[in-house]
C-alpha cells in the first residue's frame, strides 16, 4: 500500500485562540511543549533551530524554516520529516510542510495539524518518516493540550 502524502491530527484545546496562538508561535512556549530549546523568535523565511530536549534525543538538533505566521489563524514551517539520524545529511532532500490552523469553537480552540509532502521524500525512507511523524503528531497534540492545561492564562 502506498504511503499517504499527508498526516492530519486535530486536537480540541480548552483555551481561547489567542492563548493557543501564543503557545504555538512564542518560541519559548513552543519549545516548552514541543521539547526543543530555541534561541530566537519565529520569523517568516527564517530558519528556526535548537537542541531537542526530549529525553533520549538530546543529541539531535531541530531545524525548520518558518513559512507563515498569519496572526491567530495559521502558522507553518518546512522541515525534513523523520530526520533523526545525525550521520545523514538531509539538506539535499525535499521538505514537508507542517501547518497549524486555529479555529475558535464553543469549547475553546480546534487546532488542526497537517503535514504534507511525503510523496516527495525519497522512497527508501518515506514510509518510516510518515510512520514516525504520525505517532509524533499524536504525541505533540497531547503535549500542547497538557501544556495549556498546566499553564492556563
């Protein structure tokens, strides 16, 4: 069966859109729940980079190029999916696009997470990258939810 081109993960968050937006786009808050130590704010067209702080992955560096910051509605970046082997240079490979879309709902905010572009990833690692990120986005959806529950306000 062919690898799907996209991953979609939705999470209903008990927080207003403005609070979710801050958790997504303030580099310190993003780092807290995403488990990466970023040194600078997100800026469109700029590379965001930092050490991964997730236990067991501290030897890895997280990198993404910010695509969009549409206030209170959409934040997106490009990265190399499943790029966790420090011995591999992923720079020549295509990236996938990760998009976070925020929608106000009566219960708070619906956060839609979508990653697209897996069909462009080299066939030798496409399925593994898709599988890793499918699990990763489920984990991250829970992580932002727990973060917002812990740090309301």
